[in-house]
């Protein structure tokens, strides 16, 4: 068998060769396209000048006061250069919102949102949570949470961002005192981005190790295997590799172990635990950094960097591949999985509820966190992506399509995983509940085991882990963690230290700790507070009218009831009973020490504490003689809250559309409005430009709307 180090070295050289070639090709194509777009835009400006006529065209002369020169044409329009911010792939097509840009077409938004929502949470996190919580016992609360919390809150976030055309910080003009919710979303996204990139780097590692004639986790005759290893394809167990002189002793010892053995393990599981991770016996036993994983992490960082620089959605055609390719691979594995012996037992375990576990609050808490994790609720990305929609886009239809597609993918991946687990249980002669780890490494045990059973297994292994890389990058790029934290200096160093910490021999313990605390409790709390703010502080009647003005029809009755009552009540009950029935997390038989749980609670509370801390800060900075007056001022919407474009500001938003309407107000009200506007504009210019580091989403033109743009809050 080829040495792993030589395989890794060759694969690394091959990857860097393709990166250099692709970078040079992209650079040449980008220059040509940029030149062509500049010529097209110049022609459009000249046509616009000729249409305006001599009287208007005279304002485009060099003598125009406050003018701006764009492509050799002088104009008094202060934002004339924004005429040239075209969506890539669609030269000459004017956006509804020229300052921020819009999606090229609706299919692109849906597929991009599916790519954001459908990720490693579907094929990696959902199966191991389902397996840990009793299979079918997890499915019942999962679907209940999907119907009454997941889909309604998904629609709420899409409509919230689309109505205001603002990111996850700017959108809180609806009630400035709750802007801490936006900062909480950013903290959650940072934590998720830390360990998400580690999972991607492990997928890269398996991808490189698949570049061989024989997958290294196929047989049990490797140095890292134990006597308990039992391969499906033969190859003998560890003791049969002993020398011929000790054959009799090895045979007796082997028979004794077979008789007394309580659990047999597969070669893929031992490869994961003893070779890839080289796992330690305690979370405090850090050990050494796994250098192969560190190299893969560097590759992962570099690929994410390229996606951010070049724009992963610079061509609409890329979305059609990245969003559909995973289903092709999953279908191949599903067909192979259900044809294996014992697969039906795994599927029965997957679909049959264990009613004693259904009453466990931990199961319901995991189901709720998985819904929010999988759909991307409370991450901030949904609000930001929806802000690039056109104002009258039917986001209700989009929310139904994306939510159902996302959760159907999770269930589909569950069938693949549990059919393989049933086969492994049949082969190892153990119950399905004991066949593999109950932790985040399940996907790196069950999937590789199935890949060894396919013809030309290295090829299918390459395709599968390439799929995992695409799924991970599709979400990681939109989290934009590296791009965001690169502007913070010391925070960037802390981020990298946290990531490298997950590559130590105790890294799997820390990854599970972050997944259980940083990306579980806080997601549910942030979503609940967002719902309460919009429905009860801003007002449900006002928001229903906003949605009706945007979509042309009010939200369905079911969603109104869920937003106001059902979703907050269900989330509150889950949180209460989770605290009452709290149990420390475990990794198989390992129980986490109390000091590690304290770190987990600190990570969980760090995102939630952003909400009251910013609320106190905002109230202290608000005008008013008493606390009640300051609180009332901080809770009411900002004067500029509403649709971003003037043509959409109708009805109760019309008086704030221009400065002329301010003159019609009484003097006192006019002064109050001007004071509010002056204060908020000053805060946005001086502080929000520096502090707002929310998720920046790549438009279809590949341009990133960063905080250095002319409109940071947009």
C-alpha cells in the first residue's frame, strides 16, 4: 500500500499546481470582462446623456458644481460611479437597488440559499445527533420543531432582511435597543466558523488520502489497528499479522479475544480514532498538533480566501453544480446502502421512536438546535442574503421551498447513514446503537465504510469528500469568518489559535464542546428574542402590514399565530426543561470535567449577553430625563426605518421620504426628528463603519459589499 506521507505530498503538489493554473486563467478572464463592462457602461452613460437633452446634458459639463468624473464623463450626480456596479454575468442589466445590487435572477437566490442552508449540518451533524438521541426518537421532535418553529422563523428572517434591504446589524433600525441581537448573531457565526473550517480540513485530509489504489481504511492489517478490528472485506485481524513462529500463541489469544470480546470495531472507525485523530484520553491532555491536519487546514483557509477574493458566485452556472452535485453522490451511496445485508435494521432504528427518549428535554433541545443550525436561523446570513432580493420578491414561496429542501436533504442523508450502520452492525454482530461513536466523527466512520464496498472505491471516495468540501465551503464562505476577523487584529490571532487547538490530539473533545454549547443554546435564544422584538416591541400589526406592502398579501394565519404565540412558547418551554433536566455532555464513555463545561457555558452566554449589554448602552445614550423616556426612545423605530428605495416608501413611510415633509411638522416635532436623524447619522458614520462586521454576501457579480463601501449600513 502507498505510504500516506508520499500520497499526501503528491496530492498537495497537485492541488497547488491546479490552484496556480486556475488563478492565472481567472485573472486573464477577469481583466477581459472588466474591460468589456467598462466599454458597455460608458456607452450606456452616453445614451443617458443624449436622452436627457441639451438642458440636462449641460449639467454634465466640466463646469458642473460638485461634479464627479466617471469614465471620462463629468456629472453632477454624486453617485454616478455606482452605475457601473453591475451584477457579473449580466452586463447592462440594471438592478432595482443600484447601491447594493440584487440577485441576477430568482433561481440564483434560491440555489444560493439552498447552498447556504444545505451543508455539513445535513450530512454530518444531523446523522450523529439522530444517532445519539435514539434514531426515531429524534425524528418526531425534529419535524414538530420544523413545522412550528423552523419554517415560520425562516420566513420571518427572509422577510425582515428583504423589507429593509439591510444586513444583520443595519436591520435593527426597527428597534435600535435590540441591535445586540445582530451582534449576538455575529458571535454565533464566529464560533461556528471556527470549528466548521476544521471539519472542512478533515474532509480535505480524507480527499487527499483517497488518492491511492487502496483506501487505507479498507483492511485491519495496518499499524494503527487493534485486535478488536474486524473488516468487512477480509484481510484478517491484528493478531493474524504476527510472525509464523508465534502463530500458535496468536491463534489462542485471538480465540480468547473473540470469545470474550464485548465490542468489535470497523477499520474505518479505528482509522478515524487512532490514525486521523490519534485521540487522547482527556480533554486537558492536549498533546501535539496533527501536522497532516494542519497542512489541510492551510489548504482549506487558502481555498476560502480564493472564494472570497474571486467570488464563489461570480458565475451563475457555478451554483447549479454546487447545489445539485451532493444529491447525485448521496443517491449513489443510498442505492448501495439499501442493498447491503442488515441495512433494513439500521433503517428501522432510524424510523422507530423510542418513546422513553421522546420525553427527554435533551432530545427536544437537540432537535431545536439542529433546525436552527441546519436552516441557518440566527446566524445572520439569511437576513443579509434576503437583503439583496428585489423588494417585491415572493420570499414566502422561497422560505417554503428552501426549508423543505433543506430538511428533506437531512432526512435523505439519514437514510444513507443508517443503512450503512445497519450493515456494520450486522457484520460486527452488535446492536445498531453500539456500532459506532455517538459523536461528530460518525460521518467519517459510516460514509468511508460504505465507500470501501463500491467498485473503484478510491474514485467514489474522491467524489464523496469533494462533495463534503463543496458543502462546507458553500456555508463557510457565506459565514465569511476569515474575511471578517482579518480586520480585527488580535481577534484574528485568537481565532487562529482556537482553530489550531481543535487540531490537537484532544481536538475532537473541544469540537464537540463547541458544537454543544456555542452553536446550540444561543441559536434558540437569539431567534426567540428576535421574534419577541418584532412581534411585541415593534408591533405585530405593523409588521403584518409591512409584509403585505412588500408581498402584496398578508402573511398566512398559521405564520401569524406561530410568530406571536407558538414559536416563542415552544422555545421557552424547551429552554426551561433543558435547564431542569440538564445532563453534562459525554463523548462515548468519557464524561467532561466541570472546568470544560464552564468554558462551554461561557461560549454559550457570550453571544446572548451581547443583547442586554448593548441595550443598556443604547438606553444610556438615548435622550430623556427618566429611564422610562430613554427606554421608550431606544425602542421606537429609527426615522429612516422602512424600504430602502424611495419608490417603495408609501403609506406611513411616505412622510419620511424627503426633507420637504419635515417642514410640514410642527416645530417641536421637526426639531425632535432632526435631532434623532443627526444623532443616528453621526453614530453610523463614526462607529458602525468600524464595528459593523456582519456577514458580507457575494452578489452575482462577484463584488463583496464590505464595510468600506460608500454605504456601510446597507
